[in-house]
């Protein structure tokens, strides 16, 4: 059996100490996550992060940096996820944008508010990304070279 990692992206969007999160259905449960999703064939990581953020939040964003690469094995499956997490700023918000069907709503939460609902987070990557952001971890966008 061959092993295939899943390439995913996410964005950290912070405003006044609060982070933009999506409430979504995952395996039949309501969970909170950063705007995130899979990279599509032929798509760059950056383009995927911008697209996923729009599809899940209705917000057009500009990427300002790379937070890091996170790897985790799924809790309910045997899939290994490799997530590039980007830092982004909102350019505009399209309130009429039709969000992905599994998205319930968007919320702004502080780290403490997310910690209080730790059992409802999609994975440990949610807080790991926020903690790295708060620790001022930053890499330039050109850290990932698309050849």
C-alpha cells in the first residue's frame, strides 16, 4: 500500500487580538478551524490559501508571511496532513458570498476563548498555529519556492 500525504493550507487572520475562525462540520461534528483546505492539482500553496479563505469566509485576503509547516496524523483516519499556514490580512469582505456547504459560520475568537473550547477544535494544529503567531514566528513568502 502506498503512502500519500495530504497537502493542505490554512490562514491566520488576526484583528485586535482575535482570530478569524470557521465553524464547520467535520465527521458529523461541529468544529472550529482556521480557514483551511486541500491544495488542488496544479495550484500553488499561496493560491490555495487565498482561495480557501474566500470559499470559507467570503473574505479576499493578501498573504503577508508564512507561519510554518505543520504535520499531523488524522484522529479518525490514517491520513497524514501537511499544512502550510500563512498569515493574511483582509482586503475586502463579500457579505453575499456563498460559503462552502460544510461551513456553518465565521467567528472572531481570542486565544483564551479557543482554549476554553479546546474539545471543539478541529485539531491541535489550530492552537499550535495561533501560539506560533503570538510568538512572532514568521517566514517570508518566498520560503516556499514554486518551480
